[in-house]
C-alpha cells in the first residue's frame, strides 16, 4: 500500500482497498500510506486515500512528531501544501525535539512546518507562506528580519479551525494542482 501511495494511481489504491489492504498500516517510522503520497507528491493517491481515512488523518504524527504538513513543507510542494491545509492541517503543530532523521541544522529542536520549509531554502519557504495565504491564514513576515519569522494574529489559533468541517472537505479539482 505504501509503494502504491508513493508511485501508483488512485485506481491502484482503490483496487488494493477492495482486496483488503489497510490504508492505516504503519511503517517503522509510524507512516501511514498517505504520508508516502505526500512525500512523493502523489495527489491522485492522496485524494483516494482520504476517502478511507478519518478526518483526523491530518493530525497524525510520525516518530519525529512530524505531521503531513511538516512533510509537505520539507518537499516544497505548493499543490500538496495547499491540499493538506484545505483538509485542516495545523500550521502551528510542533514536532518533538530529536536528532533522529532530521534535516541538518534542525536537530534537537521542536519544529513547526514553517521551520522545516525555511530550512529547505528560500523558494520552499516562499511556497509555504504562499500556501498559507491561499488557505486564508492571516500572517505577517517582517521584511527586515533575517530569521523570516512568521507572525500570526493573537486570535488566529483556533479561529480558522472553528469554521472548518473536516467531515465535508471542499470539492477538489485535480486541474487546480
């Protein structure tokens, strides 16, 4: 299932589910197949897997405490970032402080998806910020700040989630990605 999520099609996922494969099977890194779809930027399999998962799938964490949004930020994929945010991912989510399979320079720190995107490089960070803006998050980035910190309005945490009904995600057109 994980290999199909990474490299297959939505039809492959549907066929595997029909034959009894689990969409919730975990790897040693605590990865469900949907994380492979995110990691390999496979929107087709992502959208098929979502059909079989609980809405809380966006909150699932791997052994590092990374959510799907952390993973997408590490890939710098605009379309995957937007899609995951559309399903209600929390950009405030923090990982655990670890050095286990963490990009150089981020070891032993609690990381947000913004930290991961910033570490990936300027282009990935801009893609991440653009995805947040498109998802309707009210953020400010000071132009004179070398660290490129993201500032959220005090009332923003929770505000954007109160209006999201994860049981009925917005219709998605593959043409937009």
